């Protein structure tokens, strides 16, 4: 699991004022909270007294109160009171702290920095075209594989006709030769803007001649941007490790078409079925991965997976050396059948 990087935490709408949410990220228990004044924060979700999750408590006078003995902490994790102490007890509250994680809220999304420092020098993923609008659809799935397998599955063009076979998407018999151009970006690589493949029925619904751009960035963020005339659709899939065997994958969608908003109840099952197909194949793959097999990334269909491992290793190497990350990738064209 990569450190010194922003991970997707949760959508802003899951964290109203005065609310706490537990998550496990990179093996760490995390409590996300939004203070009554609206500020978002994240702390280690363990009370330093006797380990009760702080997410099981609540807010008291703007501070977080543990559910067990009522110790309170400010949103930076500093202990502010221990109700059981008499007034002249010499315990020094300033020595009692809960580790805090830097967080950032933008475009209706909350990101968390897992690593040293505050992450200000590392750019957050940006969803094009949507401004500060919150996503119209958010769908979460837990994949029973580590983040590497989840990410590789996400950027793998070869599984699409196989795993996502359906009448509304495409059939394996409709495989065609594909040729796509790729260019490096600050934290990953873009599949350069191109005309949508004519064998994807759903693209035709957008009207016009859709242009598609797909961006991939560390630690495991894929953003698809489709433009057709004045309309756009953006989909972001974010992989966040729960631990070294499970990955939380969140799919978020934004669009400009009013008719699609009316169809939202219909669109939701499509999102569910799409990620459900991935989860089903990951469940099968996990059975094989229990035997820790060697993996064979083969040919151009697996080239994006090889790039992922290359930039991930380089990111970690640069972070460990305290030097800036330089993307080792160069422009390339890949060909495959899907
Ligand atoms: S465990 Fe939290 S106050 Fe005791
Ligand atoms: Fe998939």
C-alpha cells in the first residue's frame, strides 16, 4: 500500500455537520468527522485511554467525546477534558493526543493524506467539467483483493468484453482491434482524448460524436470524461485499500444531461451491475491468489498494468529518498482487441 499520497475517503454528503464516520484505510482505523461549524477532520479511530472507537461517541461543545469515559478531544486530536479528574489533579492533558490525518474537501469529495507531512505539495485528483458540483451517483463496493489487483482490474482493457458482457454494453463476439494513444501526467497517464468506440451502445445515447478521455493517477484513481456537444459525463472510480487483502472501490458519476437525471433510478442498477461483475470476478480470482501465484503481465493489453507498477514503485522510491517524483513514462500507443 502506497504511502505519502491522497486517498479517496468518502463523499461529502456522507458527512453532515456533527456526524462521525468510521473507515479502515491502509489497515488504520480512521474516524472522519464534520464539526458543528462545518470543518472536516480525520483522526485515528481509537481513544488513547482504553481504545474505544471515537466514532462510537459524538460531539460535545464542538469537541469529540469518547463513549466510554467521556474524555473529549478537539478536532486536531488534542485531549481537552477528562471528566473523572478532580479539579487539582496534576494529569497534563496536553500530553494526550490522538493522531490526526490531513484531509481535503473539494468537488463534493473528501480526501485523506496517508503519510508524512501535510500533502500540500501533492495535487488532488480533479474531476473535469463538474466544478464544485457533488456527484449524482455514488456507489461503493468492497473488492476482496489488494489494491494492486483492484487497480489492475480497473485499467485492464482485456476483461471488459468478457466480464462486462451484457446486452446494453457489448458482447465478446464484438471484439475489435483498438489503438489508443497514452501520455504521462503528473501522477499517472492519460488515454488521450479519442472518439468513443462505436461498439459501446451506451455512448450512442449521449448524442453527437462523443470524445472520451480516461485519466489514471496514483494511488488508484480512474477518471473518465466523455464530451458530446454541450453535454458531458464524468465517472470516477477510486480504489482505497482497507488492508492488504481488501479494497474499497467507490464509483462516482456526474453528468449534465437532464434526461439522465430523470433516469437516475434506472442508471443506479447499471452502476451496481457493472461493479458487481468486477466483484464477482475478483471473488473468483481471490481463490487463486490464496496460493500466491507468480503473475504474468503479457503484451500490450497488460501494458497499463505494467505502467501502474512502474510509477507506483517510483513514487515510493522517491518518497523514501525524500526526492520529488518524476514520472518515468513516455508517450506510447497501445494496441489490443476488446
Ligand atoms: S476509552 Fe475513551 S474515555 Fe476511556
Ligand atoms: Fe471491470
